[in-house]
């Protein structure tokens, strides 16, 4: 399964490497609103392409889901590679982000 918040070229590439019965779940379009999928690629492995949005959830469902993720994060079961930088280093953060591979999130701390 690929959870894809960027779509565009990334979704096209992901469709080519999904395993049999794999799923591409689109969560957003940060790099583009369109992707190209080959019919033969989708059919040859019975791949599913799905869209998802939180807007169809009730406030209670969103609250419960966020609470679950925060519980997992508080026990270290879910984490994200990050580096904290002081807010005064915002220019450096922008420069690093522009040339970085995105594997580590830069977090500005006021």
C-alpha cells in the first residue's frame, strides 16, 4: 500500500511498483492534480487506486482518529524523523528544505 499525499509524478511512479493487489491511496495533490496510469499496469496486478478525505468524517471520528495517533506517538510506536531549529534560523531552514530530499522534517521552534 502507498499512502500518497503528493500525487502527480509520484503517484505515476508508485503505480508501477505496487505489488499484486496493491493499493494507491491518494490523500492530496501537493505535486500535481493529475497522474498517468497505464491500464495494463493496473490490470496486470489488480491494483486499486483510491481517494480519501477526512471531510467525510464526523468531528467525533476525527477526534478519535487523532487521539489514536497521538497515543501511538506518545509511546514511541509512531514517529517522524525531524530536526528542531530555532525560529531565527528560518532562512537556513528554507534553503535546506529546497535542496533536501525531504527525509527529515525541519521543525521551527519559536
